[in-house]
């Protein structure tokens, strides 16, 4: 296997990736399913997809877990009442929280499919892992890292000496940062930096569970600790939490907005419960802005994939657009940039459709394959990888050899280049081309135009060249 280098947020530098065993374990923070995920979320999921494809491209086996948060993030409205977005949406639409979550879970899966994002091996739902969350919370209380206040359990941050190592924040900055990310600041905690593991239900909530501390619901951060340890280690295999069975997870991914407090708190909880390193590599994608502004409904620039499709853009054009920027860089979305991405992708499809008319090559273009692999393994440098793609397209290598290499590249890029294989010329289309050539030779240009239109209906554009007619697959 070639060496892969990834930027590890934990060390804030690019590091050589070394798996802990033959199977690479990856946990990703997935969607909160109370509305359609926006294109910023989708950019993050594409980045993770590229990571997984890169590992497979290098011959690794991968087990990927991406959660579904169907409980909701608990935040303060500024008053004493807390709200759950899923419950709010359910009330507005006259549906149960479970019904709302299921609708948007399926919408999320459809978006992933359209963007050619590989399915995770497991998509655990938070509501199906309450027992594991309670067990982890009990372990933290037993380890004197958590305390109860009238049915709510808090993590005692100052007792965890490594707190802040992921984000690089010191404890004296935590209060300010908590306010900055709008995390609720309860008045019953020992310290403002402490965070909730389990919360007492103080009102008539639709989603509550029994616990040793009374009826309540989990804090946001404990969900991911429970689900990652459940599905990527044997920590809960005995039916209860066993810290001896915890193994270090290779990679944990998410958007950079989750570094603090979410991922910082995951580390504290998971390592506090097991006494072992939680995750070796932390992989974070950069923000996506729209017209250089943060997405928000109030600003009118909040976009979901359906918005893109409604303007007749193909979902894979958005995927191509994300490839033009490094996953850690900010990506500014504009309709002009999406148009350029769609044109580039169509041009690539058209080029490849011509290559299928050649006999199949036994080997690809080694020089370009080496350069492409080097770009992939250098922290997923997709802009450089796309440069290699287009230089190969413009090269003098035989079309069949180009095709073989490009299809290999697409195992990483995920642009569905193999689907252009339908551009192979059928006997029916070939017969129409021959008939058109006879019409042109007889100077029956009206008939030739009719046949050109008929060929177009079959999905091909006729390009008349000095050496004879060439066909290009029409890319919609």
C-alpha cells in the first residue's frame, strides 16, 4: 500500500495514516433529521466519502458508521424553556416526532444516492441507543467524572485533564466559546463549562425515557460516544458497558463546526468512561458559504439539493464543484460556479463517450495514474487530482488507455464516469449513420438532416469531420 497523509485535527498537522489493524474503522457525525440537510452538510458528507474512497483506492478495508440523530439538539431559547427541533417540526406539521424523523431520514438517503455517496455500513439511530447512553453516563458517574443535579447529569469538565486538546482551547476560554456556539448554559451546574449527559424532562415532552435519574432525554454529545463505541468496538457486546473491550477508533469525521464543543465533549466522555484513547485521527471538512455569506433561512440563501435540481442542475455537478476546492478549505457556492462545474462535467462525459468507440485497452496511462495517486494520498488533494484528469484527457495517449485510467480515477472521484458506457454505438445507430452518409453523398441534405435528428433521439450528436462522421454521446 502507498503512504496516505491526512490532516489530523488532534495534532493540527498533516500526518501519515497508520491503521490500528487490517480493518479501518470510521465514525461520522450524520444528520439531524428534522428537515432536509443543506448543501453545507452535503459538502461534508462528500468529503468523508472521498476519504473512504481514498482508503479503498489504496487497498484498505473499511467499516463506516454514520449516525442518525432523531432526538434533536437541545439548546436554550434565551428563556427557561428548551426546545427540540424535531418536536417543533412535528407539532407544526401535525405528525409525531418519529414520523418527521423518518420522512427526513429517507430524504437524506435519497440525497446521498444522488450525489453518489457510498452507503455507510451502519446508520444507527440515536433513539435506538438510549440504553447505551445511560450505561455510559452511569460509568462516568462511577468514575467521579459526572454528577447529578435533580435528575440532570453533568460531565465535570475540570476533572478531565485533557479537555481542550482537540480544539486547542484552555478552560478559561470555554465559557466564551460556549456562548459563541449558542450552547445552553444551565444555572444548576457546578461550572459553566460542564455539559449535560442526561437531562431531566421538566415539561410535557413527546420524547422521554426512563433512567436511574428519572424520566428524561440524552444530551447531544453522549449520543455519538454511545453509537461509535457500540458499532466499532465490542464495548457493549456483553449487554452492558465493558471498558476492557473498548478499542481505539481509527478516524472520526465531521464538519469543522463540530470540533468544539461536540467532538471535544465526545473525547471527554468516551475516554473518561474507558480510560483509553477514543480516536486516533480527527478529520474535519471546511465550511461552505453561499455568495460569501453564511447560510441562513433569514438571509434567504439556505439551499438544499432540491433547490439545485429545481434549476435543472444535476446533483453530480455539485459533487464536481466540491472537488474543485480542498476539503479543508472554505468553499463559496455561487450559481455561476455551479454552472461552470456542470459544463466541465458534461465535457468530461462527452470526451469519455468517444473513448468507448475504441477497442478496450489492456493497460492505462501509468504516468498519470502515479500522479493521480500522489494527489489522492496527499491529504485528498482533489484540485490537483482534477488537474491530472484534464491533462490526461488532453494528452496524446490512445483513447482506450485514457478510458481505462479515467475509470480507475473515478473509483475515488465518484462522478459515475462508468455510466457513459451506454454511449457505445448500437447496430441501429450505426445503420442510421450509414444511411445519412448515403443521403449526404446524394446531396439529399433534407434527408440527412432528418437522419441527424433521428440519431439525436437515440442519444448521439453527429460531428462531420474530414475523415468522416464522429459520434458524441449527448449528455443531458
